[in-house]
């Protein structure tokens, strides 16, 4: 049985992503991968405030098409349920974490997050990872942010489309990834070499694992020991470090550079 929990999704972008994830085909660009399961196993109910505008009404129509119950609520009620500003739109969903074996069965870049506690950082990292074409993310079950309404809102719905596995032991998961053929690179300010661009280093092949450490503390010792290499971002200014989500975004795009951009920086057509 998949690891599932109820989450209140806030805002029209995240709600729309959740609705499309429940539609036939999973709502993924280009279609879902064969046998892929959506991160939204069910939408329990869509909530709209009385003052909701035109886009909210379109979401209500889509919900009716998908047989999702819709409730009209008073002003500010969606904000109260989600604990965040919702623009008059919220939904209660059953969010299903991905199975680690499924995440590691595919080629691509998988982001391993070692204790990212701030849901805003988690949401931003998932948004960048999904936009760049990463194949999944792995988060620890304890002492870390989980997928929540805030994460959904900050990720603009990316948490719906990017498979996220929640594991009890991140070190064991890294070893499993290495056994599956992933080259694991940890990101740290004191890394010996800079994060390579895809195509410039033979190790940036079909399977890459990128490890991002916790805000302030970085990676745990055992996590560091299970990386194949510790790398840093090129820095020329006086600032010694970057916010975790910014650093993750830069590293993701460096590692996927050859797949995202052609010669001269022209983006490849999909």
C-alpha cells in the first residue's frame, strides 16, 4: 500500500494541478509514463469562496466533470483550512508518496533531500526539479518537511507531478540508488570540485543522484560518506553560501545542462 495522507491544497494553480492529475492520463505533459501512478490518489472535495472569480468557476466545472464534490464557503474559510492565502480556492486531497523502487527504476536525476525542514524550501526545490525534468525526489520521514498544503502552493502544483518518495532511512536509500547505477553527488560549500555540467563529465550519465543538505547544517556525516563525490557551486562573490532551494536549483540545472540546452544555449525542443 502506498504511503498516503490527507493534504489541503491552497490556491488555483495547485488545485488545478491536482484536478488534472486525477484526469485520465494523469495530467502530465506528454502523457504519464506507462504504469505511472499519480501523486493524487483522490480529491475528497473542492472548496470555493463565495467571492471566487472566473477561474474558480472553471475549476468548479472541471471538478464536476471529474465527479469531485464542490462546496461553497464564506470569505476567508479557504485560508483558514489551508493556513495560507488561497485566493478563494482550496481542495482536500489524498496525496500518495511514490515508492522508492519506482523512482529508482527510471533513468534521470533524482534529488535526495537530507533534512530540508522549511516547507517553502521544499516546495521551491520540487518546483525547480519538476521544471528541469528531474525524475523524482526522496525525502526522509523524520526531522524534515513533508508534502503539505504550503509545499503544494509554493511548488505551484509541481509536487503533484514529480514523484516524491518518503523513506525511513535516507542513507539506506542512497545505497540502494548506488546499487541501481546512480552516481551520487552531494552539494556542499567545501566540495573539492565544482558541480559538473552534463556532457562535460562522463559520470553525468543516465542516472544521477543529487543530495542537498539541511539549511545551515548541511549533509549529515553518514549521508556524506555515501556520496560518490562532494561538489560545490562556483562562487566569485563574498557570500559563502546560498539558500538551500537556490543552491539546489543551480545544481540541478548544471547537472542537466546538456539535456536542457543545445549548442549556444538554445533550449532543445521537446
